[in-house]
């Protein structure tokens, strides 16, 4: 009985050694303002324009600001 318990415990411990490395794949990171070019983009923002991306981010955060909404 003790051998069976020891064997099953060693199998559980060794099962964690077989885990594969988790990577994002072959796709590299790109700048956030590069974005997608599809129909769901916000109006006034063009993919690849860093200044327009920063402006859009600032506008979106101000629309969620409760202090601005209450005044």
C-alpha cells in the first residue's frame, strides 16, 4: 500500500515537469498606436498615428472621469 501511495505521489510531482513553455507565438510586439485597421475603430483615430492615439486615449479617460461628469 505504501509503495502505491509513493508511486502515485511521484507521478503527481513529475507531471509538473512536463509543462510546455507558454509564449505568445511568433508574433512580435508592436507599438500600441499601430492598432487594427477595421470597422470598429473610434472615429478620428487612424492606425499608426501616435498623436491621434494619445489624444483619443486622453478623451476616453476624461469621459470616464466622475469629477468631470458631476460638474
